[in-house]
C-alpha cells in the first residue's frame, strides 16, 4: 500500500495487525531455538508478512565484539552489552502500522528493535517507545545508515540524522549495505545484487574499497561522539569483513544479513566466529520470496521429529 508518514501516529489511531508472537528477550542462547520451534506455523507466517525476527547467532554471541585492530588505548575493548537475542524488525512498516506493531511488541516483552533510515519510520518507532512507558535504558535499538551514496560525508550526515530522530543516540549503528543502492546500469554502480541478497560482482574494486573505508570512518566518529554504543555492518560478505582489517580502527561488532536454512551463510558465520563479529540474522523464520520455508520437507521433518507444529 502507500507509504504513510508519521503524521497522526499515536494511541488514538489503530491499525489492524495479525497476531504477533511473544518475544522472549534476553533469552539464554541454549533456548533460542526452542523459542522459535514453539511458535505455531501460521502465527510465524503472519509475523513474516509485517515484521522480521532478528536472531544473534549463539556461537558468536559471547566473544568480545568491539575491539581495536591495534593496541591504541583510544577505544577500549568492550562487549556487545545488553543485546537481546530475539528482536523485532520494522522493514515495510510505516506510520500507524509501525507505531502499533512496535508498541504492541514492547508491551509483550520485546526489548530489541531494528529500524533503518531508509525505512522512513524512525518517528513512529520513537513515539511507540515513548508511549510504551518502557525505560529507554531497558531497550536495545538498532538503526542503519542510508547508502544512496556510500562515502564519508553521506554516512556522517545519516548517522547524525538517525541519532537525532531516535532521541539522541542508538545502541547499534550499522552500514546498511557495502555499496550504494543504485540501478545496475548506473555509472557509479559498485555491486550487482542477486535475488538471494549479497552475492554480487563489484565494478570498480578500488572505488568500492575507498567508499566503504570512508563510510566506516564516519561510523567510528559517530561512536567516538556518543551517537551510538556500538557500530557494525549489514549485508557484508566475508570478503568485505576481511578487508576491514586494512582500514578499520574499531572492529565491527555485528554483521546483520539474511540468514536461514535456505541461505545458511556458512562463510560469514565461520568468519564471524573466528574474528569476533556477531552475526545477526534477518528473515530467519520467513522472508519475502521464501515463504515456502515453513512448508519445506526438511523443516516439516525436523518439526515432526521434535513434536512441534
């Protein structure tokens, strides 16, 4: 439908929402899989139509995540503190629908929210947080820098806008993509994205490298300035993470990307496990274009073996 703005968003205006499963925030890592397994299939499918589960891969969740690549004392090592393993994504949610979904999720126990500047819903998220009555220090809010252009100046400006829109700071600030979101025939195209997301062919590799390095410097400065507690990336492949060793002063805390049984991303998960980068999955239950996941033979067999729907 049309993209509604934040005007008129609030408790007096209601939008119909399908049932949303209860999120267990801060769930122990050995229970994360059982939480998802316990969701009724139809409820999980309905959730996928509006929102996205975010799950921190347990194998990478306990390592020190923000650490320097050198011995400089300017940015001490720290852990990714307070990030619940299950969160609520707000992709495709606008205006009143976004407000209602976030408010209801917070009332049900969610404490991890994910948004992005390109989603156009920061105001609705902010108002829902305000009206929920949940103290801000109990929440973990992630947003992503807009990458219509990916360079130092545009990333710096986006980081400032995000912090201002969401109450002065966010808990985790990500670079949304490793390249601009431009058409395949655009002269500044750096990556061609395929339908499975993230696998692509870079055009000018040196330009792409410089663009990512500059954008990352802007995020490091946002961290230095207190606009975010942690910094990370989204939709980065292992080779993008590997190249960061050459230019990053602060290591990425997180790589958020599509991850589920039909797209296991073994290379990224293995690299994150070795390098101390937590992998956060979006589309981990169902994802656009893959809504047959819950009906696949392998998933149905696993559910039957576990005695789950």
